[in-house]
């Protein structure tokens, strides 16, 4: 095994997004090595999928230095940017409460980059009135991230209501044919609403990064 983790500190200069730390599979001493490298270089750092076990394994001194959110399982080393006052450019929609962790991961990732997002919870299509009640508001956003499981119908419904870029995050809620998020993923990929962007199952971080690439390309971030 290598003595040290080799970080890609130049990634932000290349693509506009720095390297986030995916925590599963890393030993506590490896996470400490990464944190120490970042602190030594006075760098900010985003950690993802930092579950309670990995969090508790960190020394208390480092826990105090990290802004940890247990819902999204993210942690930030360094200060989060102050979010601009006024309307948020991103909406994050969830079909149900089981979708909140991925939605929170997306929201925290956007906050790490200084972009505000407004959350709309529990607007799954089983009660279509809930989507229609916010349809006019959704047309005001530049990007809408939709997090949904089961049959994934919410992706196409939302993409048919707003001109915003729609990013689908399939979830693994459900069982039988919906188990593992396969049906939701296929629904997103096969959407009849044109231009829906789809990330991997549960990948709230990836959805936020897709939004940031859209903003960076348009010079709007």
C-alpha cells in the first residue's frame, strides 16, 4: 500500500470542481492523511458518504474541525461560502422521505460551491396535485434536481413542466422490479421529456456537480 494518499489538488483548475473524498473503503488513518494534507495546504475539502461509523472513528479534534451533516453523510473542512441573498438558482425535489439523504447530499455539495438550492419535499406523483401546486415556481429555476425512486415517473412529469435543466437522481426505494433503483434508472434514461440528464442511483453529489458544470459553462456560478 502507498505511504500516502495521492490527492488531485489540481482538479479544480482543470475542470472547475475540486476532488471530493468518497469515504467508504478508506481506513481512518487514510482519511486522517487526506485531512492533514488539506489542512497543511490551507485547502477546503468535501467528504461524502461519511457514515456514523467512519465519523466516530475520527479523532475528536478533527470532528470539531469538520462541519458534519448526518443526513447527507457529508462533512466540510473549512468554511462554507456565504450563500447569496435572493432567489436560489436550483430546486431540489424529492418524491418521498426516503429520498432525503441523496437530496441533502446534492444541497450540501451545492452549498460547498456557494450555490443556494431550495428543497421541495414529498411531491411524488402518487399525489399529482403536489407537483402541480409548485409547477409555476419550478419554471423560475435554472436547474431542477429531481430525486425519486419506485417507477421514477417524477422525472418526466417535472421535465414536461419547466424549461430548466432537469437532472434525475434515481433512488433504490421500492422492491420487486423496483429493487436497487433499476426501474427508476431506466425510467430516467428512457424519459420522453427531451434533455433529461441522469446520474447514477442515489448520486446526489453527481447531480450537484452536473448543475455546477452547467453554471460554470454558462458563466453563471
